[in-house]
């Protein structure tokens, strides 16, 4: 994204701020907190300028981002899951966020019920203060999946074009599936332990009786 903006600064009609890591010390220590502070930074927002270092940092981030035309909070999944590029929205803010989510070039938009909202997240803190914030989940924890990053990058330029921040070209984006009700999303778990080897990819359609996936179990 930085490379494309730098190559054509004449197309930039606004301000784009990129935060490679909100908590670099946490990334270095493979944790959600700052080493030495037993606090989960992902659950500390909006933070406090009178609190511990982690809370102070969270408050500074919220203060810095408030009033933006749009924020995109990008996460990988955990180390045991691979997730297609998706945006998660709580129903309290769906009217504000769905028009943006449709332009972000993700595969799936998941609208959660209000009772599942985690109020101490960055997205909720900003959305409740009328700063539109999309939460993107994609890939595997502790890794960067290049094809997913490229896909989202096109979506970000699409959003910038929509907002009038970018006057250059933006590729057409895919139309995401949108899940509004809990019954539209199901979790499938293997009936046995072992190593899972997938034989289909995210986004493929499967039918009843179709054997796309085999479960292999160790003899031990």
C-alpha cells in the first residue's frame, strides 16, 4: 500500500496513516500484552491515561484515531485456524459499517448479535464514538498470508476511492457473502484427533454426500 501511494502521490487526496503494529513489544514476545504487565491489550480499550502503561497506550491509540473517516483493524486468526478474509461487525453498528464492508474485497461479512459484542475492543470503542471501524480477520496466527494481504490491499484502495481519498485506479472488488443470523454460520469439528489435511479451499461450494475432506488418525 505504501509503495503504490509513493509511486503516485498525485492521486492521494487525503491522509493515510498505517500502523504496522499497535503493540510491537507484544509481537516480539508473542503475547497480547506488554511484557511485565499482565493485561490483555486487545481487551483494554478505550484505556486510561492515568492507568498502567498498557492502558495508557490504549488511550493514546483511541485519541489518535478518533475522527478518522474510516479505520481498518487487521488481525490474523489464531495458530490453529486458517480463516478466509472476513469482516466482523456487531449489529449495533451494521447500518454505519455494512456499506464500507461491501467494498473491502473480503469473502465474508459476519454480523454478530449485540450480546456477543466485546465492549473493551478497539473497534467497539471507536464505533461507539462514531468513528467507523472495520475488523478484518484473515489467515493464520503469527503469519502473513500474502495472497490475503494482496486481496485486502485492493479492498483498501476501493474504500479510499469511495471516500475520495484516492483518485487513481481501484480494481473491482468481489461481492462478499453476508451472514446476519447465528444459524447462518456453523462450526464443523473433526470427530477424532490427528492431523487434518484439507482437500478443498476456502470459498468452494460443497454438497451433501461429497467427500472433499478425509480425516487421518495416527495408530498411536
